[in-house]
C-alpha cells in the first residue's frame, strides 16, 4: 500500500533496511525467497496479490534508503 500511494500521489518513501541487504529485498533471495514460497502456499488463490508484493519490494529496494545492521 505504501508503494501504491507513492505511485499514485507522489508521496515520499524512505526505506529502512534493518539487518538485511537491500539486494535481498529486491531480488527476493535468502529469507525473502523462503517467505515468498510460504506466501504463495497461503495465498494460492490470490497470486495477483503476492505478485503485487513482489513488485513493491523490487521498487522499494531501488530507492535510496538507510541500511542498518543489528548491533
């Protein structure tokens, strides 16, 4: 919904990547790949919704943001 709002109204989005590499978010690798496997099982009747999440994560990973490690 945040990325949809950005596309429709031009709202500013400043992502914070906490203890995750933004490339894993955009490419949906690592824990994101595993999560999407589960989402596809849970939402198998709503694949359009899951694909929307994939697109939004790819978009947000391309934005300038802040990368924070677990300290």
